[in-house]
C-alpha cells in the first residue's frame, strides 16, 4: 500500500507531524489492515492561488497534516490545528459532515487549541488508537516549543543552542527540495542531537549559520520600531526564510512585527507578535483575522500572507495598511 503524506513544508511542526503520522500509520493502521505500507512525503506551501493539486492525491491513502483542509474524496486522513484551517465555509461543512460517524471511524481531526499539530496527533494516536508515544516525548515537547514560540527568551530563539532550533533553521531554509522528505523519517527514529550529527544535516550547518548571521545583519539595518510595531522590507535580498524571532531580538520592546520578504515562489508578509511581550493577551490583535482579510491566515499570534512574486507593490501596500492598523491599535491602549 502506498501512503502519501502531505505536510506543511519549511516548518518544524509540519515535518514532525509527517514523521509521527508515518510511524502512527505503520504501527497502528497498516497492521490492522494486514498490509505493508510505503510512505512518501510531499511538502505543501502557502502561496497565492490554488494550494492543492488534486492530481497529487494518488496514494492508496492520502494524509494531510498541519495544513489546510481539502474536501477531495481522495484525502483519507487530516490533522490540523491552525485557526485558518478551512479555505471556505463549504470545506468547513465538509469536515463537519466527516465527523458524523462513530468515533472509532473518524479519520479527520481538528483542534485549534493545540499548540502544535505534532502534539495533537500524538494525543489522538495515543488516546484513540492506542499508540505508544512515549519514545516520541522529546519530539512532541520541542514541536510545542517551536510552533508555540515558547522559547525562554529572544536570545534562546536566535542563538539556537538547542538541537531542535538548529533543525528548525535547516527545515526552514535548506533549498534542496529533497532535504525535508529525507529528514522526516529520521525525526521519529533518532533523538534530535543524533539527527543533527547525521551527514544529511551536519553538511548543511556551516552555510546555514553563515546565512543566519547575514540575515540578522540585514534585518538589523532595515527594521525600525515605532508605536510597538516593527516594520522591515527585505524584498531586494531574496531569502528562503529567516529566523522569525530576529525582530524581537533586535527590538525587545516591540509587540508586533511586519516583515516583507521575497523567495523563489512568493512575496510574503509575515505578521507576527512578540512571544515575550508584556502586552496582556486580551489586548492583542488577532493576527489570523487580519491576514485572512488579505487572503492569508495563520494563528491568533502569528500569521502570513502570500502574494505572487511579481506583486511586490500590492504586498507593500497591504503591509503598510497592516502596520498602520497595528500602530494605531497600540497607540489606543
Ligand atoms: Mn503547526
């Protein structure tokens, strides 16, 4: 049996969810079906335009983890925790319909309160399918820290002493499209320090660390913080991802950060909030709602909007509106 696993690409939680799903399916699902399964991994990215190509759903099973819902009948499993999980109300209806079966037959799972999709998947796999997830405690722990931005300090997040943080950097920025699919199986086979020593990862580290230093220097030059909101535009320096805590490392007093950047396939507005802010949670703007207005999405505390690569000017105009809105909100507190 061929199992195709579609996961949020360039994302630590997405990769961990894919790895955990494969192990879950191999240990708990395939044996019950009396089959041997093979697993293939396909990254999905948020982009302007269609997110899915239904012609990719050609596995005997097709699973989507840590990514938006698809109502394609070929999708047999789905796990997500994003606030903006449904592209349309029809998709949401379709999901609700899928829940109207006895609990034991349910294959689509959604919990917007889970810090990471990995910890959500581990919980469902353990409680509803009897999977022994104890050997995966380290992975689940770090998926929550990384996806929930629960780092002790901006220094801890930017200086990346922990293996999980270096792996996050590699997942977010290695350019070779085969890198994450090769890394995924290791995530539930070895501990994170061992994975960092694997040649697949170790060979990438020196160049990645150098690029990290360069992006830190660039954002330091470009970022300005006014009325609690950082803004920077680095579209003239194509970067395939940067450490999203750099703005708060440079401006710890900020509440929000808006970054405009450009990669090989999109121009992106990253709309984030400072995980270490002293602003009380009830006074924070919901960033998923703001991003949805422009066709983006995410979580309450961090979101993003993708534009076609050549639409820099639209992206810049939208970013300016969001910056003005967040600064005005901050000034009104
Ligand atoms: Mn996630």
